[in-house]
């Protein structure tokens, strides 16, 4: 196994425990990992998504994609605000913060000083597709929360 493959495996392993822990602690929601798959490219679609680049010595990207109502529910649990009264800017901020918490938890668990994180990028809308053209495969964690499915993607260079 190459150094890059070992690094990727450590990130995936850390996310498998980080996502349920962060969502339980911060959003008071139970999350189960229901599957792991490999995709040929990094590709995230809506309606709610967050992205964070791994910068510094170690390069890559983490992405979160979920239904808007699931995102609203998690954000509402974190903020104490009714999910349907959250404004669009509130939801976008919340998606960015969720992405930040999940990526930050991953970084802490891996404890690699070569990993630095960019500020989060958040997207909200009916239909969009975000692709990161790296030619590298992406690991996709398939998760379930409140009966809804969402995904966390990780790609390393």
C-alpha cells in the first residue's frame, strides 16, 4: 500500500466514526454508516452540499451531500431554531458549519500535521452537480439519519 493509499484509508476510517460522533454530539441525531463505495471521480450533487479542501502537505477534498430537509433538521438541532423558519442564508451557513465540524473531526482523529483545511464551501439548490476533476477515485460513505440517506465523499491526491 502506498503512502497516499494509507493516508486515504486513514481518512476514510476516521470519517466512519467522526460523522456519527459529531452528528450525535452537535445535532442530537443518530447516524449509521450503511455502506461504503468507490466512485471513479469526486462528484457531489444537491440539494444541500458542503465541500472542504485538504490543503497543505496533504491534498484532497471532503464533501457532504444531503436532502435539504435533513440539513435543515440537523441545523435546527444545533441552533435551536425551527427547521422551517431557517432562512436560505442560515441553511447555507449551517451546511458550511456541518462540513467544517465533520472535516475538523476527521483531521483531529488522523492527527496528521500535513493536513490543513480550507474554509468550507456550501451549496443549496434543486439541481446541481459539483465535480472535482482529479482522475482519482473517491470513497463514498453512505449514511442514514432520521430515516433519510446522505453521503460523505473523500478523495486524496
